[in-house]
């Protein structure tokens, strides 16, 4: 499954007239626009982070997120990135890595 939308963005945070932080990233949007699966890749990083839609107020374990991850999206991302992280209640954790 290919993304229905890919966008490139760059956010610059300044302290005075000096760039303090430079966020240069690509967002990938998969699935249904009403409940998208969102992936973000920072261009200086080897990984991609993914937010899977979950029911409001429901927390899911890494094993549950792994089982719910659409295999065609996982395959798309595995072909492009060395590491895939997914958002959990404890922050982003590794879902897959090419190094294992």
C-alpha cells in the first residue's frame, strides 16, 4: 500500500537571529484520511516513527500494535528505512530493525 499523501516540511526554531533547531522531515499518510496512519522521517535520521490510530482512551501494548500494524504498510516502510518505531503510551519504541 502506497501513501495517499507525502509531504516535505522544514521547521526552523530561532533564538534571536540564530537557528537553534532545524527539523527537516517527510510525512507519509496511509490508509483512510478519516483515520490515517501517519509516519514521519527526519531526513538526518535512519528511522521512521509511526502513529497508528487507536480508539480514544485505549492503550495498546507493543505486541498489540505489532499485530494491528498493516503488513503492506510495514513492507513499504521496511524497503525505505533501517528502523521503524511506533508510538506507545511510553513513547516511541522499536517495532522493527534491519539490524536484527
